[in-house]
């Protein structure tokens, strides 16, 4: 069932053609597989275990949402794209249509954890979005937030996705000011991937007049087997070091912030 809090133009944040057309590609891509695995491991390590109530804000293709459900969490999906939510809708699943650039309702029962995975970089006012996300977290609960990192590797690929920016640890920390959330940790993910992206994205791949979804598909196209298996292995080898906060750089940053009691 879809509940509507507010309506917004999905294309203002990310080309909706990317969302609607590329779900199958995303679901088998190693990057999304690895991010979901890392997110569930973080929740477990922080003591947020099934049947805890978890909101997946910016649920998009539903990759993380479905993994939360399979793990036994009381999962709720939120997204600005009505089209994507209709594709995810099914009996017994809780979905919310909402634009995080607009206020959230005070009557919503706060969650044990709120996930905002690669969300705030799509919004002009990231601080306001974090403040709104914080209202959806119960006292003592946690906001898990991830963003693309390192402004120097911002490329056409970011622009196609609707990214306004990439972050450094200090700029990510700054978005929590006035949010009512206490940052517990900011750490890197994807250290091995940095040099790969720098080589891959040096040249422009868009073609005149083509839709953003076509260019995005070209960027995410995987080489033949066994290279996709090798990508999964690289993420797996870095998984524990990420959880232990041992990476010195990366292509993404995670932030863990707790709501005051």
C-alpha cells in the first residue's frame, strides 16, 4: 500500500527514466549487492536487528528494501517517484510517496533506524533533508547515511544521475548541524574502486540527444564473466575493513548518527 505525504517531480532529483528502465541491471550489479550487504551488517553490528522498524528513504529500485524484508525487519520504503513505488507495491508492503525537499508529517511513528543511501546528494538543500530524516528516527535510534565521496572525481556520470555534489568527511559532517542528531562515525567505502573509476570516467560517454538512461546503462555495463565475479570478490575482501573503519579513502562515505533520547 502506498501512502502519500507529498508529491514532487522525480526528475528534479534523478532522471526517472533511469529508475523505471534499469531495475534489472541494478539488481544484478555488484555495487548495489555490496552496499546492501554492508548496510545490513552495519545494522546488525549496531544492535538494530529484526524485527526492528527500518525506513528505507529513497528506496529506488527496492534492492535494500527487499533485503531488509527477507532479513525479517519491519521495512518501509519511501521515494519521490510514484512510478517506482507502483512497481514495488504489493500486499503487505508499506510504501510512502514523499519528497524530502518538503516537510514530513509529525504524526509518523519514528523508526528504530532510517536509511538514506545515496539520497542527499540529489537534493539542493541537503541540511534540510537531514533534519527531516532525523525527525523520522525514534529517540536513541539511528540514521545511516551514505553519499558519493571526493569532489575531484565528480564527472558526467554524477551529473547524469542528478548528483549536486560529492562529499568529504568534513562536508558530510557539516550537514548534521542543527538536525538533532549526534554523529557517531563517518567512514570510507570503496577504496579499491577509486582508481578504477578515475580511469573509466575520463572520457565523456554521452551521445548527442540520447536519454540519460541510455548513457547510465553504458556506464554500468559489466564486462564478460569472470570480471563481475572479480568485482564482487573485491567488495567482499574490503567488507570487513570497511566495518572496522580501516579505509583511508574511497568512492563513498557512510555516516552513522543517533537521535538524542
